[in-house]
């Protein structure tokens, strides 16, 4: 018992320590597990608030749809990355501002909301949605019609839901404007600042200088010590801060593009098509069946065709076939189907009918035919267009599409209006619906040609791709992190560096699609070689991760390569400053003679634009000059390109500032323009943003 009593304190300490250790270990395991799992539902955290991946992805899809509607283009990896980046910034800004708006209890009242929608000064979003392009003013009739429809709609009606979302977005934008106004209204420019800014832009200095360039000392003559690196690093430490984790990668590529043999084989395939193409009596069908690109056959004027074809087709006979020729990565044959003289431009109107709401294309065509009969019988085309056309932009103008040249409209529409006659009505079907067209006028005339083109893309054969892939695999098997560069030199391969790669980078130099490679880099350790051969287009890639740059202030060892040149110039500057100091000159001319450098005169330099003619920007030099007395030889000044000594000959003061108020207003406007961006950056720093996009994209 005495043994237990004597040692009870020690036993309790051990028991408590073990319990604490178990608790901490449990938390570490839980936290570590979360890191390893990466929280599959969270793409980012802002001020402790999670951004769900589902929300981000939904917003990306919306922005992608908007992009397609606006530009109608296929999305390249670069465009996809651009949309994702913009979406991230939108969500980030919204989350950051919401915190501040809630903290300050900023609101937009009911009366204020009503005023933004239908008041004397409507919100910009209302103007964009309901504005008349001609006047820039809100179309009140159009707006009131929508408001009445919304008011009459039942709860759950999609139209009402869309309107409520639109108004909610407008309210949030107004809150953000109020917040920015709170900050910008606190900015103030005093008279002294206005005077300083005026003089910085208008006060002139004339001086002479002597320059000793850093290039005058060979790099081989300079020894950089660890102390030199440390001094420079500590002096510029703030500039080595990064707000996200980055990677430096280097890689080699093995080309799997089509070989000469592949090119010859594809050309031979196209040549075999030549007799049948010449003999074809239905060229449109032949193109649809045999061509990789199903281009509609339309009349085109000279200058609109590919140069090789354009130069021969307008003087050729009907049925002439040109090719095979190589263009835009494909071998092609071009056949002159027809040529004629046609108008250069057309003025037309249309009524667009939606087959989906009419019960199908046949019923839409029947409706168009009925409208045509009404118009021929005397009804106004413009009135019917206003009532029946789903193309509201042209319907507001009586269906008027204005005057346009060839190739402006979709092919079937173009064909109808350019091959018809003035005053004729035509009914055609396009991807937009059924069009009832009125050809109002035709102007000009020139020869046009209808060309049928069949193409076969020049793609690499399986043998070519396999050969390139096998070379990449063989190289991968021969390298490790320690001998990567040596093996590259041995095999005489081209090494491509990619520095400061972020976790969401979509493409790298020479690689259009590099997401798989980047994902690997953000899971690998420094010095690792990729565990597989990556594919990007027709390139096969083996990569080496050279550097990991963690978020925050980068350590000296990481930034050493990028600061080496600047540190070397620092060492050179010490030697050159000593050379100027030891010259013991009493005038700028004497100094120039002693150090063996010319004396250069400079006229009319202003503080706000510190560019020395023939040299470039020299901030330290010009700043020192404007703080100097005339006719006094300076000490050496360390600059961007070398070391300088100077003597000020004269300052030319500007006329007295005539309008201090206007100067203050100009400075204030510049401050206000910069404030919103700087404000958001400051809030981002405060919000402790965590970005996990690299795991999802």
C-alpha cells in the first residue's frame, strides 16, 4: 500500500498523459483523415464558410451556357479554365462581401427595390434587360408587361422563380455598391497631395550623369556568398509571399504527330476519291457521305475561299476539281459545282416560328404558309411579325433584319435571300425554326461560286503513335529524380520548364491539355519523376517535379534561382560604387574621365515618369535627383541597370497650380477606381481563403 501511495502521483500523471495523448491522436487521425480524403464536397473555404463543390459546378455550367449562347464556340481547355477561374472569383467575392454586409447590417428596403425596378433611375441590370438599344432608355411598356405577367403568375411558376432570382441578384449587387461607397466616400485628397501630384507630373529637371553598367563586369568575375543571398532575401522578403501553393515542373515530349508516311497514306486515300467525286451528280450528298467536315454548299464571292482554291475556281469550268491539297491539317478535294453573278448584299425581313410550340415542323411550315397568304392578300408583314415572330429583337422592328452581306446568316437563309429576287417571299427551315422571309432589296453584283469540298484529316497512324509512346515509356524506365536532367542531355531531348504552376492550370508550354500532369504534380514530392507517360494531343510527356512552393513566404532555398541575377548585380554594385568613390572627382566631367565613362546630358525629366532615354526606368536615380541640390556632384546611386553619379544643372518649376479643386477631383477619381479592387484583395487576405480546386478540376 505504501508503494502505491508513494507512486500514486506518478501513476496519475501517466494515466492523464496517456488519455491526453489518445485524445490528441484521435483528433490528429480525424484531421489527417480529412486532409487525405480532401472533403469530397468542399471546393473552398472563405472565412470559415465552406463553398460546396455542387454550388461551384452548377455556377460553372450556367456560365458555360452563357458563353456558348454569346459566342457559339466549342470550348478549348483554355476557355474552360477561364470560365472556371471567373466562376471561382465570383463565388469568392460573393462569400467575402456577404460577411461584411451581414456584419454592417446593410440592407436594401422594399421602396428602394421598387425604385431600382420601375423608378426614375432604374438599376443598370433593368436597363440591360429592358432597354431600347436605340435610345438607351427603359422600354416602360415592355417592363410593365413583364411585371403584370409576374404579378398574375402563381407560386411555383418558373417565370416567377426566374424573376425573383433576378431581383435577388440585383439587391445583392446594390448592397455591394453601398459597401464600396462606404469605403470610397471616406477617401480624401488634401491640397498638399494635389500640389505634390501636380509637381510630380510637371516639374522638370535637367542633369548630366555617368553610368557604370553591371554588364561591364563579367559574371565569371563575381563570387556570390551565402551572406549576399541572405541579405537580399531579407531585404525583399515581402515580395516572396505567394497566396497559393505553386509547383515548378520540367518535362520532355515525344512527338506522335502524323509522319511523312502517314501524310502520304492519307493523300492516297483522297486521290482514290477523285474519279467518283468528278463523276458525282449529287455533290451535296457526296460531301455528306464522304467528307469529314460536312460543310453546306453555298455560293461564295472571290476572296472568301481558301487561297489555293480561290485563285483557280473563278476562272474554271463547271465540274472542275482541284486537289488533293493540304490545308488546316487535312487533305482536300474542291469541286466547282456552279458559278453565277449574284447580289453583294440583301435587305430582308423575317417572321420566325418555333416548331416546338406549334406541334412540329410540318405545322410550323403550314403556319408560315398561312401568314404568307395573308401578306400576299394585303396584310402588313411588319404587323404580323410583331405578333407572331419569336425573334423579338427583329419583331420590334417589324421583322426587319437590315442589310447584310453573304455569310452573315446561316447557310439555308443565305441561300434563300441571295438566290431569290427582290420582293419575293420564301419559307425555309433552319436550326432556329421556320422562317417566312421577305426579300426587301438586293444591291450590287459580283461573280460567286458554289464549291463542294471533301476532306480527310491528317492524323497519325497507330504505328506512329505506338512508336512515340514506346520511346516515352523507355525514357521513363531509364530515369529517376536524380538523373533526369542527365538522361535528357544523353538522349539529346528538348527540356521544357514550367514554373509557378498553380493547381488549376489547364495548359503548359507546348501542351494544350495538361490537367492530368498538373494533378500528378500536386500529389508528388519534390524531385519525383512522373509515374506514367501523360498524353496531350499527339504529344507523350514525361515530367519531373523540381520545386514545391508552399503558400506563404517562400524560403530562401526555393527563391535562390530566381534572385541569382539580382544578387549578382548587388555584388557588382558594391564594386562599382567603390570605383566611383575612389575616383575622388570634383566634377562630373572629371569623374567621367577617371572611371572611363561618357558624361550624358538629359533634359526635361519628370518625377512621375522616371525613364532615362536609351536606358529605361531608373526609379532610384530619378528619385535621388529630385531630392538633390543643383551643381553638386552626387555620390554613387545603385540603379536597375548599373551604378550612377550625376549633377543637377537646373530644375524648371511649372506654373502655379491654377485649379486645386479639379486636381483633387482627378486624384480622387483615380483612388476611387482602384479602391474596389484593392478593397476586395484586402478582404481576401483577411478571409483566410482555402482553395481546394486542384482536387476537383
